[in-house]
């Protein structure tokens, strides 16, 4: 009889089971609640029972912009790849906004993303469509797995690795506090639109309408139709500027809704960089925000793209999983509390 090489201690088994239950509950909510809310909202709009006005659409736009900004500049460029340095309160603000995007707590998200870059489209990648089903081939089953099915997979999210992949984040007291209070920030993503609606309309119907559109429908638009497409669409649809050792692609239209992450092949070519656009005509709104913040000394040490990458004969640059600085742009120093 063989023994498990990594047995789970009996005392910790209930903790593991509870954590798995929480994972499944959150996966169920984020997968099904937003599309159901979209159908409900459209139905109420069609029947005239609850018609959204300009306030709801402004809230949808602003909540999407702010929360995805938090994911892209906070979770992704700042913490996953360490591609720039931020003042303490900018870091706290971005990570708090990212926690309201309903994409998971910060240390979990960073560990998943760093694992993705360690094994891009290979065995070990948590959300690659090419290692699910027939290895190395595009399949509908694989595309569903890459888009959102991986959230249900114990093999993708149930193996831990937080200490190995994101151990540096545990040392940051601010990040650890935000990580541990994720559920409160997740609730805030619904409370804020409802409060704004109640204040603007002065009716419970207005609060409910803004909750529905600014909360659930916005999460559907932000995750299902934009940011989650990075894992699925941008590993199969689009153009490849670089011959990277994965299937990443660029798709200009997505860059407008993801603060620049539509240039995903560029990112995989040089993951350490804080700038996703490698050519003059490529738009990266996230980089614009960083350079504006640098002008007021709130961020610095922005890692830029080496000029020799503007060639299609590019061979993948090997960077560490944390994305250590390679070529920082000299900018005014910004103090950051330890």
C-alpha cells in the first residue's frame, strides 16, 4: 500500500474542507449571479418595471473603470510583476479597488497569475485552454475552462502554493490585511452602487436599480465580457507580435476595456515591464495613469520595454516569476512605508 507523499494532517482537514466550500460558493456566485442579473435587468427594462437611467450607466462605467484599474495596476503590474513602485496609499487604494472587482483576494490572485507565467500554456498553468482535454490543441472545452471553468477546478485553485508563489506579499501588513478582509470589500462593490442610487433617486427602487446594474450587471461586463477574456480569447484570437513560448495574442479592442491588457502577447514577451504597448500606435491607458502618478511623485521605478524588443524575431526573455526590475526608467523618488 502506498502512502500519500503529502498527506493532509487530520487536524487541518476540516480547515481545508471549509476553504474548498468557500471557493465553490464564490465560484458559483461569480459564475452564475452576474449573467442571471443581466437577464433580469434586461427583462425588467423591457417590461418597464425597472428602467435604468443615466445614473445607472454612469455607475456601471465608473465602477468598471475603477475596479479593473485596481486589478490591472494593483494586483497585476504592481504586485504580480513588481514593475513599478508605489506610495503606500496608492498601493492600498489600488489593491482595495481590485478587491471590489470580484476576482478574488489579492494574494490568491497574485499566486495564480505568477503560476500562469511560470507555466504559460503548459502543464501547471491554472487556466490554460491548451492543457485541458487534448494537450496543445484548441477545443471548446478548453476555452470554457480558460474563461471561467478553472474556478471550479481543484487542480487549478486547490493546490495552494501561496507561500512559494506570493510569499513576499505576506510580509506586507497592508496587503495581508486587505487579503484577510476581502469579503467586506467584495460586499462593498454592491453596497456602493446601492447607496449612490438611493441618494440620487431618493427611492428604494432607485437603490435597487443601481445595485442591479452597478453591482451584478457591471461584474458580468467587467469579468465575463472583458477581463476573463484575457485567459481565453487572448490565448487564441488576435495577432502575435512576438514568438513567445505560449499562445498569447494581442487584441487592440480589449486594451480599451482592460487598461491596456489587450496587448497580452506583448506582456508575455516581457512580463517585467509596466508598459504593455510596445509600438507608438498601441494604446495603454494603464501606463498613462502610471506616468501621470509619477509626475506627482506617487509612483516611481517604472520598468519600460527595452528598445530591442520591437522585432518579430524576438526570442522570449526569461524573467523571474516576480518580475524583478530589469531596466527602470529614472523618475522622481516616491516614499513608500514598509
